[in-house]
C-alpha cells in the first residue's frame, strides 16, 4: 500500500505541476508558445527544497516528506483544500484505515430506522462507495436498487454501467466526473489495498469513460449541490444533495436527496410512493 501511495503522490504532483499557468505565477514562457507547466527546479525553489529531493518525491521514491514540506509544495501548486488533504494522506500524514478490513455490507438497525423515517430519498454509502442501505423513497427513485447483485451495488459501478440510471441523469457527464474526483479524494488511504485495486480495475475494464476520467487524477471534496433526475414515471425531480456522517459509525456516509423548495418534486415523490416496486 505504501508503495502505491508514493507512486500516486508522484503522479499527482507531476499532473498538477504540468497544469499550472506560468504567467499567473509571473514566470516567462518556456520556448515560443509554452504557457503551462513549471519545471521541477522552479517548484523546488518556490517550496524551499532541493531539486533532487523534489525529483525523488515525483518519482515515488521512499523518502520522508514532512507535513510542512508537503504543505509548502501544495501552496506552490495552488492545490485546493481537498487536493491538499489528498497529498497529506498520500504522504502518510493522516489516519490510514487498517488493510483488509471487512467491507460494510449493511446498515446497523438503528441507522436503517433513521433512513426509513425520512420521506425523501436517502441511502448509506460504505468507504468503497458500496450502497449498504436505502429507504423506500430511494427505491422509488431508483427502482432497480433492490434487484442489483450485492457485489455490484456500488454507486460508481451503477453510474458507469447501468444505462437506465444514466438516462435518468441529464448532467451525467458532469456528475460522473464529480463522483470520480470525490471517490479519489476519499480513497487515498486505501490506495494499494486489494479491494480498492480490484474495484478500480473492474470499473476500468467495464467502462472506458471511467478509465479516462480516473487517469486525470482529479480530486474534489464533497460539497452539497443540486441534483436533477428524469424519472421514467414522473419526469423531472430536483433535489439538494447533502451528506451526513453518523458519529457512531463514521465509516458510513448518508446521502440525502432533499426536495428543492418551489419545485413539484415532493408531490411527485408522493406519486412514486404509490407504485409497487
């Protein structure tokens, strides 16, 4: 796992270095028309580290990168807070879950009762983005959830492989990239584990689109946002998507689709509740 995280850290830093705009940092272009990317020497100088050390960092060498140095590099690379947190995790400066831990396949009864008490769609996601539980409103929104093989009941897998779900997402291109970036941000501590590697390989083999997005090394933290679905029975549904973390089971994340005020979504959910799924 440590070797895999070092390789990912090196690749991530190379990608971000190559994406910087030289003019925005007051640097002249390289050659006639090059406007993107800094040299390793420039990153090292701005970060107050040696060129050799920074080169080893990008090469994934087994070196001890302190939190302070990684934060300095992150500032030079103009990383977002989520990207900076990702770099720190890869550098070994955050809690790392034990390898080989059992997957979460179901929600504890008291938390399932909480899901069931909600009258809008909600579901629980495990660290690998497996869907561990849901309520009846979510099943009304995505009726196939109960019939999906438990091994495939993974949010990323469904988004990239289920044509029916894809048809429900008018902004699929944006949503799919958003999900992959969030998944990578959260997966840093698990890089190199057998389960994580197997999931990424499975997704990459099943979906060229996932493989292409994954290769961009995009990282983004979760943010509440609007979600729109086009349901085959009741048409457009508009939600505010939020996420909560139960304090007693922090490995689970609750995803809540709260009907957007001023839209007919809540009434249409009531119509869906009358269907026999």
